[in-house]
């Protein structure tokens, strides 16, 4: 008889314990919104990005690969008023035919992470980091592979 009471007792405790767990789960569906419930549903968004957190204005330089020369010496001056000067020198080409300079405006993407230079010859896109610019491909991805490091322009520290 004791064993029967013991088994019933354990079963009762188990059932009561399960019911308590269900009671602890509170549904807010259909409940009126209070300041506490509204604030508990808010996900804090980090508004820091390259545009507003980095000292991005300045002169960046590097030598990018070239199909028919030994490289393209690239100097990009980004200014706080969102204008730029882009100078490209094709190394190994005759003087007078190897230097090109373009000026214009640039725009930030919505996330404040990438810039796009608007030039006469097309557009250049860069991912902006701490003292570096990564040249992007047409799909706005960083260039990868063996030559990936050559597509990084480094900020000239003055």
C-alpha cells in the first residue's frame, strides 16, 4: 500500500510541477501595451558606422594591378565636403599618356559603410575602414584572391 501512495505522490508532484511551469509563461498577446512592454520589445540599434565614427577624410594611396602595365599608382583624396580628387598613374607607360586625374563627388551607402565615387569614366566603390579603403567589385564585394592586398588603399598619415 505504501508503494501505491508513493507512486501516486510522485505522479501528483510531477503533474503539479508541470502545471506551474505553464503558469509562469505569460502571454502578452492581446494585452494592452504599457511603457514596460513597449521598451522590452525594442532592440537597440548601434548607429556607429564608418561615415560617422571614423576619421575617413584624407589622402589614400596604393598600387593596384594593371593588365597591360606594371601597376596603377592610385592616390585618392577624400574631403569632408564629400568631394574627391582621384589621381592614377599607369606605371611603365610613356610619360604624358600615363597620368589621369578625376574630380567629383562621392556618396555613402545607406549603412554608412561604403562610398561610391561618381566619375566621368564610371564609378569606383570602396569599403571604408580604419585608415584603409578596400576597392570593391561590381557586386560591391571586396576583391579576393592572390592579389586582394593590392586593392587596398592606405591612408597617408600626416
